[in-house]
C-alpha cells in the first residue's frame, strides 16, 4: 500500500511537472508544488512510522473467580502445568 501510494504521488509529480513545462502558469505551478508537498510529506511520515521493537505490552484484569487467557505469543491450555495450579 505504501509503495503504491508513493508511486502514484511520483506519477502525479511527473504529470504536474510536464503540465508546468508545456503550459506555464500559476495553476500548473501550484499543482506542481502541491504534488511535491504531498510526495515529501508521505515520504517523511513513511520513514517515521517504523514498527516498534518488541511486542506491545499487554495487561488484563479478571474478576474474582474468573479465568483470563491472553494470547500474545505461544499459548498452551490444558497442559501439565494447569493441573498443578488447581
């Protein structure tokens, strides 16, 4: 999705540049500036939004007498360890 967005914004910049070259005017220059601004902004936000390292922290509250199972990674239910906890 991000790559597609950047490709489309790059195509818009090229199209606006061609329009500004073939028919100079304030409208074509504004379109070129807008396309360049959108491409620059998308690139900056794409670089800054990298996935965080490690798994996100999880928390859970269970009422008295309840059983809470929260799966973040490997979960085993009904193994030997469950019989010892009862």
